[in-house]
């Protein structure tokens, strides 16, 4: 089809004739779109969901027999929201990862920000971030911000399992994706420091939660890790003492929760999700939700609140219940 001239467009005798010519100039009548481009409030595109660590561990143990870190840059299992084929939520993807004793996973860097919550590991499991070795013990959180070199290793006797959380879906959407393998495959450890801003130990977290819990008047305590930890993701730990529940929340921020300790349930809209240590829960933005625990639990929360906040989109809704 040849491109209509301005005169041909101007002489359209009917809307149908006009619509017929617009396709060829890659224009569309905004007033006649079958689906609106604006709507009253967020659509529920992603679903609340829970992933089982026990199942992931089984699958990772099989992958440990079937694929090595020579072939696989990372031995990871992506947690795919039932609503799609890759992302866990609109902006955040989570994955379980495992590395076997004696293995090393090559160093690389990428623009997506990443962080890890360690689930099961023995002394000797580590990650190297920008030349600094950080130990990975259960409950620890380790950051690998935008463009920082990182690789993993395991000098311990047991397989190490952890949860990765990355802003890859957001980077894919905005398109500033860059990735680079390390020129030496494995980055040399060149920095020795006592404490790293990239590492939050479980011991510190427990101490801070106990202090916050003592001041919280019977409500669940929540402490933040970092301020925020990453440009695109904020991290916190929430302690539910036995019998406690969180106040209902409905917020313009996507949340991924890793169960650092204990067991409980999450009510998200009409969905009830049961979880225990190591499991992962996703609560999409604008989804009212409550967490409860009968016997006590600690939830690790990752949200895209910093993005929403910086862009002026952060809102908290009034819970219906
Ligand atoms: O450990 O560097 O789950 O680059 C996905 C991409 C983990 C990692 C993932 C990654 C990594
Ligand atoms: Fe990575």
C-alpha cells in the first residue's frame, strides 16, 4: 500500500475511510481504540503466588547431577508468575540458585541490580563482589548493585542454596540492559574489609528485630536493610511473633517475600497462601494483603518502592477490611 498524501487524508469522506488510511501512516484514532489506554486504577495482571523451597531444592539437586557451572553460568530456577512466562512480578524476578561443594560460578556484571537471601549453606560458601569476598550463611543478605562484578563459590562441604532477586523485568522494560562476562572468568579477590555495605548478616538482623520488637507495642516489627539498599529495590525484615498478623496493606509497590524463618499464611485478596522457611511469596502492587503466623516467622521483603517513590507514583490505598 502506498502512503496516502496529506490531501488524500484530508479528503476522507467517512470515519471508516479515514481509519482505512491511517494504518499506512502508522497512526491510530485514539478516540476509537477498542481497548482504552487509561483506566481508573491498576489492573490485576500479575497474581499472588507461593513457591515451595522443598520443591525447588528437589529440582536443584537434580540439576546438580545434570548440569555443571562450566555449562551453566548460574544454576538457577526462575520463579515465574502464573500470569506470564518469565517475571515473578511486573518489575522483579526471583530465582532459587544452588552451588555444589568445590564449584565456582563465573564472575560477570550487568545493569540489573541483584541481591540474595541465603537459605541453606555451610561455612565456605561465598560470593565475590567487586573483589571482596562476602560469606553466605543462612539468613544473610548480599547485594550486587548495578554493574558490580560478582561471582560465587563454595568451599564448604554442603550444597549452598539461596534466593536471588533482580530488577531484570524493569531493566527489560526500560531497555538499559548491559551484560559483561569477567575477562578472567573468575574475579581475583583484591579487597579485604571487616564489614561491607553489601552484606547484612543474619546475626545483625536478629538483634535489630529483637530491639524493634521490644518497642513495637505488640505489632510485628519491621526493620529496613539499607536506605534503600539499591536504587530500584528496598529491603526489609518483618518479624511476626507467635499469633501476630500484619495490618492490612494495599500499596503501589510490587513485593516479593522470602521466608527467612518460621511458617505462616498470607491472605492476598481472595487467595490464601501457606508458607514455611525458604518459600517465596509474591504480592503484586495494589493487592491488599495480610501476613499471619501462629508460631512465629521472619519475612524478608523486597519491593520496587524506590522506583515508585522517585517517579511520584507511590500510593497507599485504604484497606477494605
Ligand atoms: O547470581 O549472578 O538468578 O546474574 C539471575 C542472573 C542470578 C547471579 C540469577 C544472575 C544471577
Ligand atoms: Fe549476575
